[in-house]
C-alpha cells in the first residue's frame, strides 16, 4: 500500500503518517525507487497509535505502549502503571477545568449584563478589589 491508501484506510492524514515515520514510531518498507510501501502490520500500528492518541497519550507514551505491545514477554502491570499515570493527569486536568468552570460561572452570575459600566468579570480579571 502507498501512503494515500494507508491514509484512507487508517483515517490519519498523510502528514501525520510521515511524522510518525520521521520520529520512528513506524518504519514502512521503502521500494527501490524510494516510495513507502506499507504492509498490513503498519496499518495495524497506525490504528494502535490513533487509538492511543485519541485517549490522550503523548507521543512518548505511545512509543512506550507500542514497545510493550510488541514485547511478548511484557508484564501487564507495566501497561497498567502507565495508564494509571495518564489517568491521574486526566483527572488533574478535569479538576482544573472544573475550578475554572465554577469561578467563571460565579463571575457570570455576579455580572448584571446591562448597560452599566460596572462589570465584576473585568474587575476580577484586572485584580481589583
């Protein structure tokens, strides 16, 4: 398969596929004229990477997960440890977003939203007391 075929079948843009190749996440065979020749295993790796990225794993996490996936002597606790670390980061982000949501909600509620110039939102942003 060429990169266009793989892009179509994987749903990933050709630019992303080239990037994954540049950083060593995939290594398609090169024909004698230099064209990429992708195999089904490359397509499978791209699906794996796409799913991992959709779950928010970093490129380095993907590299680690791919190595664990390809290592038949792996221990599942290594995978679980990585996933738990990632889950903790997600939970931290959710908590941060919830705090932002609550604060902004309070500011919006305190703003009359009328023609007066007084605005608690701007007052808060400026640091005025």
